[in-house]
């Protein structure tokens, strides 16, 4: 994979999508709108598509959100069972000082085990979800978004090592972009009275090209197979 070319293409794609298209940019800042637009990006549409049906785009965003939410269910369950359970045990121990030591140790053990399982499932989801998004976009089928066999087969075609490196490179690029985007955020937040609101609006606006950048990059990774 030519990561430099892929990152450059993704940046140019995001720029083309919103630059000097202010109404489109503002509308995509509405919750779920960028996710809906990403669905078109995942289909491999080039150049960056326009949005002809904003209602459909909003609904597509909700669909993509649901896919991600379903993948996150194991993480949510683990958090509830282990972390909330451990906190409850500690609180219960405070009411019974004589048993506090054993209860606290048990709670810490449960929390540690939960953290390990949480990390394992998180890594699995990070590996599967990008391909699941693209499959969902291209098949318009919730079932295909959870077709683990097909997802693993696609990753195999890309090459596991290449795929993991691509995700790491993309993550680093997003971190750098986020750090740069934080500079105006901090400056705006320092403005008296309206600073918090302006910083919040900036975060919504800048999230649009960042989301499009990420979607285009993942699309190229998928198509590299």
C-alpha cells in the first residue's frame, strides 16, 4: 500500500467534499449527517458526492450508527458486568468493614479481568468494524455488516499485516489532525462568555471533514484487495 498517496487522496477528497460548499458543510455537521454521507463514500463514489436527499442521508447515518452500536454491545455488557459490579462491591464493602479487604480484592480482580476482556473485544471490533461499514454500504444489508466470515475473508485478501499497518497509519494521521484541530478549539474556549459555545460549534464543524477523511481512507484500504 502507498500510505502517503492514500492519505493525500483522503485529504483532497475531504477538502473537495466541503470546501467552499458552506451550506453542505453546515448541514453535514448535524448529528448522523456525516455518517450518512460516509455511507456514500464507502461505496467508492468519486469525486466526492453531493447530497440530493438530506432526509435519506440522515436515515443512512442512523443505520450506520446502529451497525456500530450493535458491534459495541459486548463492550457495553462487559462494562456493566465487571466495572459496575466491581464498584457496587466496593460500595457494599464500605458498609461491612470487617469484610472490606476480601471484597475489595475480589472487586479489583473482577475489574482487572473485565479490563482484559474489554481490551480483547475492543481490538476485535476495531479490526472488524471498518470492513463491516464498507460491506454494509455496498450491499445495503445489515446481515452483511455482521457476516464475520466475509469480513475476515476481505481482510485476508488485503493481507492481515498490511491491514493492521494501514489502521495504525490512519489512526496516527487522525491523531495528528485532531491535535491541529484542537488549537482553534482551545483559543475559542478562552473567549469570555461565548467561548464554550463557539468551541462546541467548532468541534461540530471540523468533525465533518475529519469524518469524510477517515471514510475515504478506509474505502481505499478496503479496495486495496
